[in-house]
C-alpha cells in the first residue's frame, strides 16, 4: 500500500524489511517445530525436550502426615523391635571385628592414612622410640590438678607449662625429622610429602602407647633393620 507523500524507493525498502522479518519469523517457527536451534542472529526457539525426559513429578505433600507417609514408603518395610535389635547387634559386632583387625595390623581394615609400607615403617620407628611427646597429656592434667589443689603455687605452674610445651614441640620436630630421614633411606622412591609424614609421626608419638591405633608391633628400644 502506497502512502501519500512517500517516495517509491522508501516504500519498496519498507516492504523488503517487512518481508525479511516475516521470513525470519517463519524460519524460527520451523526450527522450533523441528527441535533444531535457530541460526546465529535469530531468536532461539523454546524447547521442552528436557522436561519431557524428566517425566511426571510427584506433587509436594500438603500436610505433615503426607510427608511422613512418603518417608515411610521411601524407607521401605518397617522392622519390628526384635529385628531392629538383631540388626543393631550385628552392626555392632561387625564394627568390633573390624576395629580388632585394624588394631592387630590388618591393612584391609585400616583407614586410608595408615595403609602402606611407608606408614607402617613410620609407626615402627615411633613405637621403638622413647617419646617425650606422649607424656604431654598426663603431665598437663597433673599440673592442672596441682594448681587447683594448691592455688598459691599457680605462679610457678604457668612457667612450668610453657617449658613443657616447648620441650614437647622440640621432641615432635625431632621425631618427625628422624622418621623422614629413615624413610628416605629405606624407600628412596617414596613420593609422599615429607611434612605429611612428619605430622603423622608426631601425632602418633603424642598418643599414649596403649592408646595407639594400630597397636605397636615393636618393643621400645628395638632396633629396626
């Protein structure tokens, strides 16, 4: 349609633009029907394929009773009191058996941090050594009890605690360096970071011998080949 006062070339250009827009809209609709992404520079059609693959979604429970019923259905059949007692006893027995195997040195029952010949050798080095670091907890508790019983000597307890902590720190550094040095000599291909191995050795040395897990496999003062 020609408007008065409008030149022919402007009208032709307007018509060409309208035709291009109509063509783009038609192509976009065709791409949306076929499920193919529209070419670059054109609007992306909406796709509901992901929603169709998800399938129907159960409506949210409206009351707490419906929520409890849904949890019961997901949990499966309810066990009786006797069945729960038997299952609990069996689970406790399995845990006790696994712990006993771990304490005895069975690597299949150990934690990941305790597995491997390097960690076993590090434990043997610590267990064969007389460690001052392992006395920290009992000595600290003894000093605290003395301080509560005799408040007048509190002035002397604080420096004693500071001295004890300094000695324990020095002993921890010494045992860590010793373990790293011996492990490098025996296992030159070891790729474990040295600081991790040193911390592992110091942590075991800080634990009382009877409370260490796994249990010590060597005697104190025993020479390691």
